[in-house]
């Protein structure tokens, strides 16, 4: 294995830190450009380690059957197609990709799944804060639509963290102009929803991928969410 491949392997599997700064002058104007690019080939031998079990977690994560997921949604470094400066998260809802931009024209790309809420907000904001193994507190509007969620309502303290919690192993909370957008990037045990649009949730990631993203970003990281054309037209 060459020195270059060792470096690439370490970067993909590791939790490299990425310094970010607060985004000045947040705007509600959605960015409508679509970003698509073919990735460079990635050493397939790293996937078993990348998506293997994580026994040291508070709630040990099982291995993900990555062979059943479209390889284009695997975590991988690609040329940055977003036009954003280094240190920005870009969510392309049309293509079901999340990018974290780096120096030298590169970006870490992750596959994501999207629920209805994942198409309800678009624009620029910041990761105000992030949580490991968060509690899930569905908003009152959701509880009104689904009374069976009452035990997990805000007034009842939400759902305890764990493998069955809808927010998974990590959650990143998006604010705009210092206000909570109620839009989240979060983990999910439902690996089969990656690359798809499902009935609920915001931006879903494989639990192993959201742990990796969590370790790479800081509070205050700028984020751009590219809305679907129908939703963007409403802004």
C-alpha cells in the first residue's frame, strides 16, 4: 500500500478535525443550483472497517450491510462541486448527497436519506450545536397528527437515546439568524433509506457516517441546504 493510499484510508476512516467559522450575513434565499459529479474510485477494502461495528459507543453500533447500499452513497472524498469555500456543509436534496468542503478543491461526500421535513427548509444557516446520542422530542404539530407519539412529546421529556431513537447516534441542529429552523442532520439505523425519500425525518445519515461528520465539524459551521425546485419556489 502506498503512502498516498495510507493517507487516504486514514482520512476516510478517521475523524479529521476541520476548523470552521461562523457565517456572516445569513440569508433566507435558497441556493437552487444542483451539484453532481462522478467520484474518483475508492479502495473498496476500506468499507468493511468504515461501516463495521463500533463497540465503544454509548450504545454499541452494529455493522451496516454496506454491500446492499448503492456504492455512490458511501462516504468518499471527491472533487468539490459546490463552489463553497472550505469548511461548509452543503446538502443537495435533489441528489441525496451531503458535502463537507475542504482545501485544495476537495469535499467529503456522504449519502443521505430525506424525509418530508428534509424538503421543508432551504437556505443558509449554521450548525448551532450538536449532540451525541440525543433525545428525540417530536414537535407538538407532529404529535397532533400522530397521537401515538404522545409518550415522547416535549411535555413528557422526549424519547430516551438509544439504537431505536429516530435521531440515531448524533444530531446536528441548524439555526438561521439565531433561530431554530427545526431542521436536523441526524443518524438513523434504517440504512436502507439512504439515497431515498421517506415519510418522516430531516436529513438522515448512516450512524457510522454521522459519527464521522460530527467529529469533523464544530459548532458554528456554515451550512447551505439546496431545496427541491417545488419547495424553493415558495421562498
